[in-house]
């Protein structure tokens, strides 16, 4: 495991998400995909958001760019972006989804690295031209200067034969090359925050390690913040400074990466950590699992949403009498109040 600098200096977050709720209004009923999530992103640091598939990670982070697909809608909460010290705070939730203000933030101030770039790049334009157009939009450069900057970024992300790759279509590149091109597109306009939505899931282990090393290297060069979304705790340990654990649309625990791995407080976090295979286990023992299954978002339990899967719920918790709320149990370490003594 790469040792991270986990000391958190007191500073105002570059991005604050407070009580975010995102609901999808379907014919079958209302799906509460995100239900009161709160987290902060600090300048120059990496926040890892971890949880099972379907817990709301991608919906919560796409909300930062107002990219929630219909019939989804932000129904409550606020997303405060602070940018640099010379700019006023922006409440992203108050911006129109098609307005010029949110368009200047998308790709300019906050950018997104998609999980599968093959479906994100246009198949009928070369990858170079697509990045050139993004640069012309946000940096107001002419085509020649934008082309030169694109070539420079292809070199910086370690793209082999960058001049040739710029003139190729997405389907002509390998998975690792497409991901490098996607990273070049995400970073070419010098964003303050980069959202990486499971960018290594579809890659082999060697290419995955190369991409993680590349992101860390570029972060050191540019000082950008990263929000890294994954269900892989091994990746979280490698790249994150801070971690927020998400379950059924809520953040249930938040702390530094060292605190999460060495002193977890929430039973869900403990269950995730216990399910990681150990290279020292030679007896091929069955890995521990979290009992039960995730409740359907149509029928969220009252109170603590994890109580039906918890090994040691209190009577009040079991009956749904304790509402979910993050409590600071030690400096910088927040846990759902219902589960402080259950981890």
C-alpha cells in the first residue's frame, strides 16, 4: 500500500455537498437514489467514495455537474463550489442545467473521467479533434494552439505515438489508450476538481496500476482535487487521502484513509474491509460476507437503513427510532449516530 499524507490541515473545502437528495420519479414509484448525502472535498486531496453497486455513488457525483438523467431530479440539499480564493461561492444546485454558468463549470472548473470512454467519445470523430473542441470551448484558443495543447497532453499522459493517436478514432485505440485520452480530455482545461467514476474497472491489473500512478503524478503537478468513485477498497487504499463510505444513498462514515482502514466505526465499513481477500490466508477459507441484502430504494427502511443487516442493532435502531445523522467521534472522523457502537 502506498503511504499517503493523511494529515488534514484546517481549510475551507473547495467543494461542499450538504444534505443532497436525488430522486427518480418512475411509473413504479419514487426511487430515492441519494437521500441526504453530505461530504467535503479539500483542495489538492483525493476523496474516495466507496460502496456497493447501486448505493448512489455515481448519481451523487454526477449531480455536481447537473448531469442526472431524466426522470432524476435534485429535490433538496446544496452543492457549494468555491473555486479559488478570488471567486465567490457558487451554489451549483441553483444553476440552470442548460445555462452558460453550468457549462463553464463542466469541463472547465470540474471535469469527469467516465468509466467506459468507448461510450463517451464520439465514434465518428477522431479523439484528437474531440479534445481540441473542448479546449477551444473552455480556453478560447485558436485551432492550432488547441491542437498543440492536445498533443502536449497526449505526451503528458504517456500516450504512445501521440501524433498518430490524435488522428485515430476511439475504436482504433486499446482500452488503456482510450482511458489515457479520456484523462487528457478531463485535464486539458486545468480543472480544480476531477471526478473519476470507476475509471479502472474495465482495465487489466497492470494498466489499472499505470492509470492510478498517472493520476497521482498529474495531481502532484497540477494541485487538483480528485473525487474517486469505486467499489474496490484496494484502489481506495492506493489513491485516496480521505474516504466516504456510502450505503443506500447516504454517507455512513467519513474519515482519513488511515482511520477507515485501521479504525472503522460503522458495521458496513467493517464488513467491507473483512471481505477483502488476504494474501497471507493459505487455508482458502470462505471470506466473511455481509448478511442480508440491500433494501430496494422504493422501500427504504425508516431510521438507520443498515439495521436489517447489522449484527448487533439496538432495540431503538431495530425499530427505526434513530434517524441517520453523522456524528464526529474523533477529529475528522464522522459516523452515523445510530451505528457508533456497532462497528
